[in-house]
């Protein structure tokens, strides 16, 4: 007896599974890129986002738990002290637009393949990742004091993601 890849158990191709597994980290990166915060704040945002992705492994949704497990296996487990590299896209707005388009594609894919509850759980998890990232470090202020908890640009990204996903 041969073991089937996890994605085939859910009825996805390798490429489709790649989209679903890559999207949480892409959401993390886009949420962080929505507002340029400096290296220290970006590290804080990355850590919060990686924690939110990791928390998906405990989801009651088998799909979210499987995607989160695969995502953490690929990026590193925050419980073992691993950190994501800081990614500073050359064109943050183009990157954000790409992530929103990928989220829309993933939502359509899921709507046609899995139960509505699984779709909702995955979409809500992505928005929660974005929310954790944008709330992790205040923007503006001086030496980390003051500033907004969530900037207008960060709020716009999170709200656009929720709109695309209908969450």
C-alpha cells in the first residue's frame, strides 16, 4: 500500500495544494508590507504571523490543520525558535494586489471542492493571520512609542482581504 500525499486526500492537485499552502505566508508578507515599519517592527509582525499560521495546526477544520502543518513544515516552526526572513518587496502594492488575486483564486477553488464550513474556516484563518500581523507592532511614533496600532494602509489590506474572501 502506498501513502497518498495529503493534498490528494482533499481532492487537490499538487499545484492547487501549493496555492493553498503558500497563501498564509503570502498574506503574512503582504500584511507586513502594507506599511513600512522598519526591521524591528517587521520582525515582530513576522513572529505574530508565523504564530497565527502555526495556530492553524490546532484548528477543528481538517483542511486548515493540514495546510497549517504543511506551511509550518516548509517555513519553520516558531515553537522551535525559527524565524522567517524579512522580505521587503520592491513594489509592495503590486505584491499586495498579487496576494489578493491569489486569495480570490483560492476562494473559488475551495468553493468548488470542499464543504462550506471548510471554506469558511480557511478564509477566516487567512484574515486572522492578516489581523495578527497588522496588530503586532504599532506604526509611526518615535522609538516604538506612540503611533497607531493599525495604520490605515494595514487596515485597508486586511479589509480588502476579508472582502475578497467574503469573511
